[in-house]
């Protein structure tokens, strides 16, 4: 009993040592701390709500993008052009013929894929034509050095942007780009048979839209 009384007196003495000013400052500090914690909780909740809204908007945008892509896919997956069509005539002009002395030809046949053939001279497009799978087309032009590029694919979308939006028109799936070495043609005929498989009659080198178009 004596020991317990001594402990009580010490605790009471320690408690009474806090002055009114110290108590006031302590209470103010605790209030400010509570207010700070409450403000931080409110801020974090606001951040959470804003992040949820951002995520929702991004999800909806992604779903809308996928919906539009599927809509375009369904619209153009079976679309093809007639052999000899020049879908880029707005940019490169139509194909002219050459039948006089001093002319050469490039004949292209394709088997299992639609292809857009682009013929360049000095890095400038001088001829281009769409060729349906299983069909062929003949280009004619004055003698010179020309390079052939091949843009394969399925489902022609006339509104698809290519080369960063510089031109419109492209395949929606199974895209592939190839090219041959520059060829010097003088009163002769160069023939290509395009087969999208290994061990064809010639091997094209890889290419890309920026180089080919």
C-alpha cells in the first residue's frame, strides 16, 4: 500500500509540472497535427478519385479506338482494287506508256497476295499500280535505271494515312514491304513473279513505307 501511494504521488507531481502555457501549446500542436493529417487524407482521396477518373477516360478511349479499328477492319478487309489502278495518282500522277524505240518494260505477276508496285528512278516515284492476287501488270518507260518496290497486304483502306499522313491509302492487315536492287534497262524486259513464301524465284530486300512510297 505504501509503495502504490508513492507511485501515485510521483505521477501526480509529474502531471502538475505541465504549465498552462505548455498545455495550451501542446493542445494547439495536436490540433494542427490532426488538421494536417486530415488535409493529407483529403488530398490523397482527391488524388485517388482523379486517378480513377483518368483511368476511366483512358479505358473508354481505348475501347472507342478498338471499336473504330474493328469497324474499319470489317468495312475494308475484303476490299481490293482493280489491277492497274493507281491509288496514289493524286501524289505521283497516272502511268504513261512508252512504245517507241528506246523503251523498256517491267512485268509483274503476283500469286497469293494483292500488291502495290512502285517504280522509282533517282528516288522519285515514276510509276505505280495495284495488282490483284493472281494477276499481272506491265509497266513501260524510257530506258534507264529503275528500282522496284513491293507493298503487299490485304484489305485496301483508301483513307489510311501513310508516311506520317503525307499520303492516303494502304492495306489494313498482312502488310509487308520489299524491294529489288536498282536495275539498268535498255530495250529489254524485266519480269517479277511475286510469291509470298521462301524460295521464290527471287529474293527481295526488306523495305518500309518511308522508303517505298
